C-alpha cells in the first residue's frame, strides 16, 4: 500500500467526523507547491507502515473514531486501495478520499461500490493554467473534467478545494474556476503554507485581504465557497 504516515486523530479533515488520516506515497502530478513532497519525489520504501498495523490501530479505536481520511500523494494510484478500504469499512468506519481527479473511472468505481463516503478533490487552477500548475506541460484534462462533472452530479458528498499560491493564481483564474465549478456544494480557497517539504521552495501566499477578494469572485458562481487555512 505504500503507507507512509498515520495521523491518529483529526477534527478538521473529515467534516462532521472524528477521524484519522492515512498518507499514501506516490503521485502522478508534480505541483511545485505540494506540501507533501516527500510522498511524491523521494519516497523512502523503508518508511512504509504495514497495512495490518493501520487496521489493528483502527480496530482498537472503534467507538472513538468515526472516519478514516485517505490522502497522499494520489491514493487512486494504489492498486490494492479497493481491498484496503473494504477492510476499513468492515470495521464500521466511514471513508473520505482525497484525490487530484486524474483517474475518473476508478473514482466512479469506488463510489459506486459504496466504498467512499466523502470526496475532496483538489482543483489546481483554471483549465488554461492546469499543466503549468501541476508541473506537467500539455497535460490532458479529460479525466479532470470527468471527475469534476461526476462530483457535481451529486453521486457522493464532496468538496472542491484550491490551494492559492501567489506565483500561480491571479484574479482571472478565480473567475475561470468559479465558472467551471458553478453551483458546487462546497468549495474552499486554501491559504498556501510553506511546510518546509515543498517540491519548489520560495513560493508565497497571498495576504488575507487578497484571499477575501478572491473569495468574492468565486462566490458569484459558488455561493457556498469559503476560505480555509488562514490565520
């Protein structure tokens, strides 16, 4: 499974749930502002946590935790993700999946199989700047569009979120993303934070004032939009 981290409790990551977070290594994107670079560019196989150890932890925490967040990296790259989630569900937990939306068919399969209770999809930028933002020039957005459309259909509770970085996001991008995700149930503009584990150091966040201006733009299309991760 390439599990490389376990946050034993979170009150923030899974709305309405007391949860833990499982971090899977490996990603097909190279976002310069990725705050989990060690799960993307220099994965250490010796740091793997056995899946059985995580399941044993979950067995002991039944009745204390409600949910499990599965994040990365990009979890949908893991070939045995389905069976791992099935074992989590058998313990009575709800499961939240974090994804970049690059594998629409697998996302649909997991949801339709009843394995996913909530999806958080990262929308990196306006479509015209997607390749630049994920570090892959000329990236084919077909899967991204399909994943967005699928979530907008209401097949599963979801949220979209964009981490806002001064070097990558401008006023016109918020306008374009707002139009693209029009009517979304939940959309968050997240303040960029330099975790110290970035793919490209030296990137900057916007001020709270600028973030509030960006929120005003997207709220024209997504009234439920909110800011997240600001001091």
